[in-house]
C-alpha cells in the first residue's frame, strides 16, 4: 500500500464472514498507531448449518465468495492479509 499519512507503518487486510459482527470493534480496540486495516467480507447467505446439506451448501458458497472478498480488499493494496472464519454456533449448543 502507498505510505499514506494515516498508515505510515503499514496496513493489513482481514477476510471475514459477513455474519461476523464483532471483528471491527475488536480490531478498533487493538489497533496500533500508524497501522490501518481493511476488511473483505465473505457473503454468508445462510448461516444455519443444522444439516449436512446446509453445511455442504455453505462450503460451496464459502469457496465461491472468498475469492470475491479477496479481490475486493486487495484494491486497498494491503501489506499483509489474514483470514478469520468460524462457523456460527447455533442457540442449541
């Protein structure tokens, strides 16, 4: 990434599911001065994984959408990239 005044030490991208609503707040609290971060969202159409068929479709969608998320966030030219992805935990657990 070009050395912009708000991120002179660098930038990183995080690829995460669209259903993850906590990462922005957590990263905002942990951010080091001089570092910026950018998110690429993996569209999760149905987070309900209560059957083998739904999990299989989730994995098909995940494999398709992760490429879109990476393509989108790479337009910010991050220095580093990471991925955060965990299936949602249902209320039954």
